C-alpha cells in the first residue's frame, strides 16, 4: 500500500541523500534527524517526525536551490511539497 506517509518517508530518504551528496558538515544534523525519523516511522508508522523534519529539509533545500540550482532537483522539492500538504 502506497500511503501519503510512505511517500513522505521516501521523499525524506531522497532529501537525506541529497544532503549527503552536498557533503558539507553543516547538513550533518538534518541528515541525522531525517534518518532517525525514517527509522522511527518504519518502526511505529507515526509520521509526525517525518512531517516536522520534512518541512525543515524542504525549506533548507529550497534555499540551497536558489544559490545552486543544479544541486537540488525540482522533482525532490515537488515530492516533499506534495507529501507535506
């Protein structure tokens, strides 16, 4: 079953991968939070952490895209936005 929460989990996984590819220590905390929330969701199916850190990741990635448009895909931003609303 492909629920909105599962799609949000997948989008958060993609966001964590995008932050890893940027390879900068300032993103370590958001990567850790996303990884924790993904694991927590997989365990208890409660998406509250995914929503909280999904929003934070979305805002951070939008800012990165402004200055470095090729480093963040539109598809990733759309996946986060569509599943957070």
